[in-house]
C-alpha cells in the first residue's frame, strides 16, 4: 500500500470510529486527523470539510450551443469533485451568432457571415484617380451591406467602374489621365494657305477632345506652288496665270481634245491642238503634215487624200476585154494606181462587139462571121449592124425567121400562091383571142410537102397574172389531113384544148407563168406517153406566131414559131 493509500485508510477509520461513538450515544470520539477527502467530512480535523475540492460550486459542460450548467459534487472515490452538467449535441454551423457546432468558434467557415456592426476595408488602399479606400459594415442580419463608403459616408469608386472621360481626371483609376483622347497634343485645322496650329482640348461634356486651331479663310488659286483655295491641291487647272495645253498622245507636238489650263507644262502636254488622230504611233498625222494617199486625213483639214485621184474609175483593155475598177493608193502613199486587169480576148463574131479586143468591131469576112448561117447551101449570111442577116438563095424562104437554121422552105411546083403551101407567103389565119377558134378546112399538107400558117394571138384579155393556152389540132383524114384548128383558151387548156378527139395525145409547150402564152396542141395517133417535144422559143404577149406543118408518111408534125 502506498503512502497516500494509508492516509486515506486511516482517515476512513477515524471517521468511522467517531461515527460509531456518536451513534452509540456516547461522547464524541476524539478527532483523528486524516487525509481530507471530498466526502462532506472534515477529514483533516481543521474544521472545514472538503476543502480544496470546490464541491457545490457552479460548473458547465460543452461549448457554444452545447454548453450545460451544473454543480460540482464529490466523486464516488472522494478523490475529486465532478460537474453534474452534461453537454448538448452539436449541430451544423449557421450564421446566427452561436457556436452551433460547439467547436469554440462562432459562425466560423461561413462566407459572407459577419457580426452586426463589424467593418472590413474596401475600395483601393491608396488614392488612385477618383478611387478611394473605404469600409463595408455588417448589417443586423449578419451580412455585409455591399456599399463601400468613405469616411464621409460617400460611396467610393472602384477601378474600371467608370469609363475614362476627357476631363483632366483619372476616371477609370488606372493611373493615367484622359488616355485615348490625345488631349494636349498638337493639332492643326485647314490645309494649304488656310492651315493653323493648335492643341487638342477636352470638350465641356468630356465626350471627346477637339482641336482648338481655327483655319484661315481660303483665297483664289494662283500658279505659285501654294494651295491658295485650301482644297488640298496646289496649282490645279484654271488657276490664275495658267496656260492652255493639250494632251499629246502620239508625241508629235500636237494634242487633241479639250484644252487644259495648267500652271506647269507637264509630260505629254503641248500648246498646239487640233490633232485628228492622236493615238500612239500616229505621229505623222497632225495639222500641217504632208497629205499622203492612204485613206487618212494626214493634215487634219477634214479632207482625206486631197490632191490624189484615189477612188476614181479607171479601165484596162478594150472591147469585151474592158474591165473597170477604182484607183487605189500606192504602197508608198505618194500616188495612185489602177487595179483593173483586162479580160481575155475571144474569137470575133458578128455581135456588135470587139470580141478579140483589138479595138475593131465585127472585123472579118461575112463567111468568117456568119458562115454558120449557110445551111445546106440554102442561103448565105452577112454581118450587118452586129447581126448576121440571112440571105436566102433564089427560090428559098426563111419561113420561121430563125436565121440560125437557114432557109428551110423551097418554092416548087406544088406551091400555089395564096395557099398555105406557098413559101413566098404563109397563109394568114387572122387574129386569135381567148375563147376564139380559127379553122381551115380541106387538105392541109401532102405527105411530102410542108405548109406554113401565120396568126396573131393576144392574151391581154385574160388579166394580170393569168395564163392562157393556144391549141392546135389536125383533123384526122389521112392522107389528106383535111382540117387545121387553132383555139385560144384562157386560164387552162379547157374548154377548147381538151375537147377534140378521143384518141389524142398532146404536149404542153411554153409553160411559163405570169400571162405568157402557152402552147398546147393535140395530134392524133400520138399516145400521151410519147408527146412531141416543145420548141424553146421565147413566147411574148401580143406576138405573131407561125405554124409549120410538115407531112410525113403517117401523120404530119406541127412546129410553132414566134415572129
């Protein structure tokens, strides 16, 4: 047993003895000092119980909202005093001025939570432009007021809270004044002779800076190297003292277009105008230049190639070789030449022309010029006035009046004057009009002879653009062929041309439009599939026509001619 344990035991024994003595009604037992314990007794016999243990005094347990009040009482072993209080349960910390989580700190770790009336610094720590330091006060609701006030209760300005203005103040608190406004910098107003110097100053509303310079009044522009009228250009066209000049595009000393009144000569400007072709490369064309034959107005007088006969007509060759052309300028431009080339000569014929281009017309003998007219020795040809005239041999006649086929009718013993078979005078049938029929009865032609008939036909009555037909029909009575019928029909072969005989054939001749005469004749014993050929003589209105009826072994043939 330790020393203190012995003391405690001894004290307990004395206490027990005293108690027993008293309890037994005897006199109090003498006090035996012992170690004082917390037990409500004066163990050390000093007249005071439980000294040193604060028994009965107030005490508490826990912090903040967990704190509970109690009293100190002796522990069961008497060795100490213990508090009767029991601490409450901690909760989450809230902004209420209480230590809710019982950690000894009030409203800890709660952003924005403050004690009413508390302050904290705000603004800028030192003066910067219009910005100042201030303080923010905690409200009764334990939140910061948000307003940062200076010592006079005026809200302070924060950096970049205000846009910089031109007013001599650092409005945006960046340490610079009136930046971006160029205030105080040198400036000018006007140009040329009107220019004036000044400085940039702030406007009253602070929105901008403007130059305080005032430009002088403009004057009249003159050729002096100065911008007198203050328009940004010096000595422009029309200034006092200017000279009229022209733009010279080809460098020949002559310009074109409207004149410019300029102060300085300048490249490509000349005092002479009137150039009618000032394009580059045309330096030979200008007033006073030598006119050349080149289809160009070289001297710019408004006339092209004067003094030359270019464009006039010229010729080469004679007769049918004659060719004409217009004169052209020579390559060197100093004269003209004729480009005409004579044609090729040909053999001379009787036609009123110089065929061989020797300057003579229809030279040569009649035999050379008109020998082709001698057909079967029935006649001879002679050139007269450019036409080969047929001269029939005695007893021969040119009944069809076509010189090229010679004299086709020989008068013989069968010819009887006044009849159709007389070569000397064809039988005249008279005049044939549309709708009229001319007929000749009796023998037309014997098998070995030929007859000639003449008549006049005029289709004018048909009208403009109309057509008409002439029909010839031989009545069949072989071998005498005793009838000839000639009929005129307007517009078409009907009614006359197609109504004679049932075993007929026919050929349409001179089938030309526009009121020209058309031939249509019917020949018996001739099938339609093999009509006689038509003549190719040109047919005219109001013409005299000749019919040649030739006799053959079986039937005659009719050939029409035009006189």
